[in-house]
C-alpha cells in the first residue's frame, strides 16, 4: 500500500469531502496561500477559491461562531483553530453554543461542524502552545472528541467527522504531521466509537491515543524483545468511547496502563480508570496505572519539556512494575 | 411613510400589540410560578423587533438574545409552542429543554435566542457566510444589546463581517441598561452606532420607540446588504419598561426616567394613536384586534396548561444515546 504523510491524509480527506459535498468549506487563520500552520491545506485555496477556503482574521470566536452559524444554515464547515491552546479564546462558542444548541432547541437545530486543531508538546514552543486540553472537551456533553494517531486514522476519521451532524472536536498532534503511514487509494471512512487494537498481546493492556500511542507501540516493541507481550489499544475517538473494546482487552490481560500526554489531574486517563473500576474491577490483577503528563505547564527548555510528558522508558517501566 | 401601505401599518400595530400582550401575560404566569427560571420581558422595546422584522422576507434569518420573545413573535413564531416552552412542556419549541432563552424555529429562519450576552454575534458571521455563499440574496439580522456592544465578540463579529462584506444587519437594542449597568457609564464614547466607522460600514441611530423609523432604518440596511455591500450597524434607542426580570424593581434607574419613557415613548400607545389620527384604523377596530390577540394568547395558555410534561424516560433515553 502507498504511504503518505499524516498532513497529506488530512488534505485528502478535505478534498474528497469538498468534492463530494459542495456545502463543505474550510475556514481558519492562515489557511489561504500559507496553507495552514502545518501546511495541511497547501494548494487548497488555488483548487477551491476563497469562498470555500476562507482565510480569516485572528478572531477565534468569530471563526467558531462562523462555523456554527454556517452549520445552522445548511453548510458543513471545517473550522481550524491553529493551536488547541487558542480554543481558550472561544470557549463560549464551543461549550455554550456548539455543544448545546441541538439540546437546548429540543433537537430543532443541528450544528454539523468540525473544529480541527492540534495540541501537544515536543517542539519547544512552551506553555501557551503545547497543551493537551482534550479533557476540557471530553467533559462537555454534546461534543465528540477525536484524536487520531496515524495517517490512516486521521483520514478516515476526518471524513466521518465532516459527515457527522453534530459538532466534532478533532485534535491532531503537532509532532506527527510528517509521519508517513499506509493509506489506501480507495475511499474509506472510519466510524466513531470503534477502538483499534494496534498491537495484540496477552500480558498487559496499554490504552493510549494521539502521539502517546506511538510511544506505547515503541515501548511494546521493545518489551516484546524481552518476552513481555503488550496489547496496545487506540480508542481513536474519546467521545464516543469504545468501552467494550477496552473492557474486553482488560478481561484478556487483566492489567491496564493508561498513557496520556495531558496533565494527570482531572484527565481523560483518570476517567478511564473510573470506567474500568466500574465495569471490570473483578478482572483486574493489579491496580490500573496511569502514565500521564506532570501536573505542570510545559516548559521551554528541551530537557525540562521532555520530563513533563511520558516517555517510552516511562511506559516500559510501568509495564514491568506491574508484572 | 408614503410607501408603507395601510395594511402594513396595521400589521405593525398588530405585531406590537401581540408582543406587549404576550409579554404581560408571561409576567403574570411568572408571578403565578407557572413559568420559572429566568424571564426577560421585551415590554417597551416592541417597535425595534417589529420594525426590523417587517423589513425582512420570510426566508431571511434572525438571531436573538436572552430578551428574545419579541424577536420570535415579530418573525412569526407560534404562540402555542412559545407558551408551552415557557411552561416547560413537551409541546414547546424546545420540548421543555430550553425555556425562555433558547427558542428557535428553523422554518422561520429564527436561529435561536441566547443565554450568553453577545453569544449570537459570532454566529451571525456564519449565517452571513452561508447567505453569501448561497447567492440567493438572503440576509440575517443579529439582535444584541448595549451590554453586548462592550463585549469582545462585538469587535470580532463586526470586523469579520465587514472584511468579508457579509449580509448581516447588526441591530443594537440600546435600552440603556445591561441588567443594572447604565450605558451612559459603560459605553466608551457613548455612541455605539459611531463604532461602525472603525469597520468602514454604515452606522446610524434609529428611534426604537417609533416602528416606522425602525422599519425605514432597517430596510435601508437590508437593501444595502442584499446588494452585496456588506453589514450595517443600527443603534436602536429604546427603553426597557420593566426591570431586567420580573422580580427586579430597577432601583438603579434615575427617578422619573421610566415614567417619562412610558408616558412619552410608548411605541404601542404612540403608534396606535397615530394610526387612529391618520384614520388607518378606528378605536373599535383596534379593540377588536386586541380581543383577537387576547383570545389567541388565552388559547396558548390553555394549550400550555394542558400539554404533557416531558417524559423523563425519553429524556434519559436521549442522554444514553448521546453519551
């Protein structure tokens, strides 16, 4: 199968959906000639023109309000917020408006919009450009939260997100845009709420998503050489969450490690613990272990930055500590 | 006033009366605890919504505020569904989920009231984008208050709409009070309309107690928008006859101010007297009209009273599906 970059897969998804449905359009900061901060939209302005690739001022509230209003009136906008950190500027539009309009209006109105953004650390851009804020959105009823780790997943899930009738928060990771992976030429979509067992194993289940999935896979690979068999499960979508797949894996391995780059306190990882506690406590041979980001802002210095988020070694250590 | 037909003038008077009587009744039922939560009566400001919505076509959009009943009625909302919603019943506009601040009607292009001050401003940008992309000459009126004009979203929305020449008519209902904060003390420059100059768009004040003046001002802005020239900002000088909500005695207003407004700038009283003087309508005809309206409101109350509460099972079913 051909291999393409994560960002190329994003572009392909947009092109296919824009060609399929004239109501799909893109808006956001620097997405015109510049092609987006990570160049995922390179060439799309030339291809579709400024009405479908709307290059906006730095106005996060108006960008997301722009998406909501267009979605309410028959369009399917894909709004880009350059960094998940900048969503803080528009939380009213996300939390009070997009997430609740369908609910509040008794299902009369729908908001079929995608908020594409990216988060995570690893590039030395410090505390206001490196956060992992998925738990904020995960916490809000009415939002779907998607965090794809591979080119295959990002393409299939973005297509599904664009076709969804409700708001989808689509969070990419800034360190993986250039990663290559197999993506078929033929069209496909990936349903929400279906986890992917990225590696089968029998000793421990590692639950990980986004860039941390790649670290978990690397850890599992190395542990395999030492004779430890890890099952690595990628939820791909945090909301809806494939609880069944998670529980089934726990029933098989009887041990669970949850890996996340986000600050541990109040995290999605903590909620996974609670879910497993509720639904599979009797199958656990050891307490569930979290391997998460420190309860800290992300520092600039590379050595300090690395210390704030889980490493392959941290994951391996956690696995070994459990056996 | 030459081009405004007698029929249209009568229709305006009828709509103003509808809103006045409907709102009076909601206050009564609020005091009887049939309506609870928040209620923000539009009494005194009726000419703004009526003058504005009369300048629209059925397919045009409006987006409203927390004080939104008048906008909904002016756009043609159904009394039964409104009253039932205020009573929290399953037959209401929002199936009892939204209440006073979230009434929306897709068929009328009513994109929803809003519980957040300024919340609708960014959304109007999106509806404006879709009107522009659609190329059918549709426009949207965005209602907001003097309080919202001091919120950051005001700037983002007006700037982006102006940059993209979107067909949005921004109507600031300056009723002088944002809850208790007086516009004289909170609006820098004390001239909201003048802020339009900074965006390079038309901005003007209109007498919000005069439905004809409102109609003419909005008609001009609608025409300007339909021709593709972009947004306008109209500052409707109006007055909230009651407090922020029925239990607010509005002690923060200078003595005599409200009495003076009610005596001299009552849009219903003044317009009715004018139409009688101009022999457009007789006192008897007006009484008939009023009786007819009261009957419809009686029917709406009866409908609301007799409607079933939302079913808890159905609600919980929806919650489960949308996990």
